[in-house]
């Protein structure tokens, strides 16, 4: 396609060649512009018709808008129903967590008055707090009877967050109690101080020096000289001295009036006031003091009164074999 342009001021005529693809591109751009203008005009006209209530256009607009709103409401109801189901599942889990917290709390020694009221936790999770039906075996997650609104679901989710925080505090308290129990167990004699079978036990026996009947207020562990002695529990070395009857000895204070005594040692390997842990090496077996042979004399004192060490040690470590029960063991 050619266009000839003639101007009287020009000496010659100009020829403009337009190819087919250029013509098609120009037509497409023009069509797009026309469609854009038509769309803008359509939008402006329908907006004006909707505002002013034109007789023919306004009913059509109301039908279109009504259909769109109905579809949006349907999608929203479906989403709210799905959210309500999830909230119900979360409430059921909260109820199970509450029951689990009560069980674990009782095992950990947490008193019931230290736990928050169950009704407060249930109310925080969205369950009725007024106790409707309480006492007749009713209960379970709470959800509105009709389709829940967004505000109702937001309130329920907020209650679940509060209940989750409450249960987190409960489990933190239980963890603290369990840790306290574990630390208390570490401070109670629970392992044999020498890895050998025990000999003479706690109670009356014939004294190895006088032959008279006398109280043996500890548990003997016959062993070779130099055998390692380990702390039966963690604590602080409160006594480290030479005693005429006990020889080289030390005592470990475990708190709450509980003390363990290790006597007839060959040598003591911890300093006075040292903090020792359960199972730590503290001395070596010897035969110092009033003793007939190398052994460890082990005592447990509560408030200064001697206790039977076999009550604290494992049965396998505290049971004296028949060979030792048949003859007097070293004191």
C-alpha cells in the first residue's frame, strides 16, 4: 500500500509505503483504544445508572450485584464453616491438654491449688463459663449452634490463645517441680559408695574388738586398700578430719539435715567445703582408726540420728551376701 503526499511548496511528491503488518498493528492498537474508551464509558454510565436508579439499567445491575454478593457470601460461609471445624478441633485438643496437665501435675507433686481453675481454662478456650449443664456429665468443645460469624470465631480463637498461654504456664510449673524433684533425688544417697558387695549391715552385732553385743550404725564395704570411694549423693564436704574411731573420715552435707559419713579412709581426695556431685571420687579405702581390716564404713545421718543406709541404696547394692552375714565384718 502506498500513499502519495503532494505539497505545493515542495518540488516533488513524497511517497509513503505502508506494509500490511504495519497496517494490522495500527488497526489493533486503534481497536484496543476504542475498547478501553468503551469500557470506561460503560463503567461511567452504569455507575451513574446505579446511583440515579435509571429504570432499565438499575434492575439489571441489582441482579448482577446480588449474584456477586450471594457468591461471596457462600464462599465466606464455607470458609467460616471450615474455620469453625478447626476451632472445634483445637478446643478438643485444649481439653485433652488440660486433663494431661492435671495428671502429670499430680505425678510431679503439684498441688491442685497451685493449678489454675479448670473452669477458667475452659472459659478461656471458649467453653461456657456459667456451668450450664455442669454436674450432669455434659461438656466438650463449644461452637455456636448456627453458622458462626467472623466475630464469634475471632473471639473463640482469642480464647484459645489465652488457654494455650495458660496451659504453657501450667507445664512450666510442672517442669519446675520435676526439676526440683530430680535435684532433690540427686541430693539423697542413692548409689553405693564402693563398687563391691557390702559386708556387715546396720544393727546389733558382736563387736570385733570386745566381742560384746553393740550397735553397728552403718554399712561396711570390705575392699582392697586404695579402692576408689564415690559420693553417694551430691552435697558439700562439711567435715574432713582424723577421728580416733573413724580414722581418716569425711562427711558430706546434702541439705535438710541429711549427712553421709565415709570412715576408715586411706586418703581423702576432696577439700573441706568442696561441692561434690553424685558419683564423684572423694577418697580411697583404707583401714585407719578403729578397724580390723581395709573397708569403708558408710553412715547416713538424718538430723544427727543414724539411719540404715540400706533404706537409701539400691537393693542390689545394700544386700549383704551370705558369706559376709556368716562372719563378723570389719568395723
